[in-house]
C-alpha cells in the first residue's frame, strides 16, 4: 500500500493510476493529457462527437468540430496514449439542443454549455470512465479543485479571465470527487508554454468562441432550423401596458437588450420582461432593469447548508462580477437570493452560482437556475 499522495490527491503511484482525459482537441485539454502522461499516469483520452451540421471547416471556431476531433487524434498519437471517440450526437440533441430551443421559446436566455457539462460530458462520460475502471476523470476546465480526505471542492481559477466555475455549478458531489482540474492554478499563457514544450500541434490553436450548434452566435437561425413555426409576431408594450410596437418573435430578445427593439422614445428603451404566454415584450428605461431579489429553481448544493449562512457572493451571468448576497433555501429545491445592491439585466434561464471565500480562494457552493 502506497501512502504517498500523488498529484491528483490519490494514494497511488502515478504508474498504478488510470485517468480518463476529456480531450476536445483544444490546447487546454491536450495540455492536460500531456501533463498526465509526462507525470507517469496511465492516460486514456476520450473525445466526444456531439454535433454535426455537415459544414465542418478547417478554420472552424466552434467547439467539438470535425477539425477538433482530428486534432485530438493527433495529440493522442504524439503522446502515445490510448484514444477513443464516442458518438453522442443523439444524446447531445436530446440533452442540450432541445433544452436550448425550449428555453428560448419560454422567453429565457439559456446556457447550453452548462447543460452540456451536466449531461453528456460529466454524466455520460463519467459513467464511461467508471466502466474503464479509471481512478479519476481529468478535464481542461479552468477551475481549481482541492482534494482533502478523498473529498474534492471546487474553486474559481486563479486566472479570473478564464475561470469556468460558473459553467460547472451543476456538477454533483459524486462527480466532483472523481473529477480533477489541473489548469485551475495556471494562467492561460503557462498552458500554451507547456503545450509548446510538449511539442503539441495545438499549442497555438485559437480558443473556440462559438457554441458548437450556434454558428456565428446566430441563435435565431438555430431555432428557425429546429422550430420554424416559432417566429410569431406579437406586441411590444411599455410599462404602462400601452402597445408601442410589434416584434417578429420573442426569441430575438433577451432581458437588458437595447438594440433591435425599433421603438423610439424620449429615453433609451431596454427589454425589461419577456412574457412568453402572451407573446409580448415589455420595454422601459434602464433604471427599471435593476433587481435585488431573484428566485431560483433546481438548486444544486456542493456544501453543507449551514455554509450558506456565511458571507456569500453570487454570479448571475458568466461574465459578471461577484455580487454580495444572501441565499435563502426554500422547499421543492428552490431558493431566494437577495442582492445587497441592485443588478441590471438579470435573465431567467441563466444560472446564479454561489461562492464563499476561504483559505483556498472562492469556493463554489452550488447554485440554481433563475426563474
């Protein structure tokens, strides 16, 4: 029995430790695979084929493109590690794309990357990793994991510009204890330097910018493709209930939006509310956007409930700042969040993620979906 703890927090020699690395074909996951191989772990790389629009191009900026799969294969060959491709297009369609479209039609602003992590990446790939008898699953996400006494907690990455903890709030406790995130303590530049030292072909590859099934950020075209009957004209109303314009479909709008309303007024108008039941857009001045109380559904906790009594911060969008708040748990897996200061542009369908500062940094306590 080896009592020394290895670099991923397990009491095993690296040579006796099998890890599955989720390889997307990008520089981050490729570098992680190289780091694990260099440290002497038994590495199995797995790449997921999630979406196929029939228009794969070499210069695609979408994640999970055909080019990414080829890049992952090349990296695996270079590192001399086992590599598998799993064809999850149907799972992805059901678990991610359908939810995305349904959410938009309800007047929400969905986050498909959270759904992707929650379903095919962590749920299904987690099960495959267990079947392969791997000791841990490794990803290239920029979040910090701290493992003590065989229990792992998640923290914001030290590179706050790259931090991806917001997208992983729905990870289960069981998954988190099995997952490892080696890049959470690194800056992106350091990752690329390691990739160059490992002579990986993706060392200078640009980061993916578009959601894999949303080319060029054109959400409306995706919904047009899957639900062509969803573009229904409706009224645009002001806060007094007066009709001030007509829209071509609520899917073209998000809370806080200013451009594209096409209604003139003495002051700039913003989307304040989207009423999917009445197919109406409610607009008003910017000062009406501020909210201090949020209601959440489907709460996922990665902490003991009493930790929520401490001084907390929340993020209400992936690019947002940490906001001081109080979280009150309710029945039926719901919660109410009270912000110390008003925040503009909070959208149903986005996540609200809870954080608490401790000696390791900003610990992720969980979160829920804004309703």
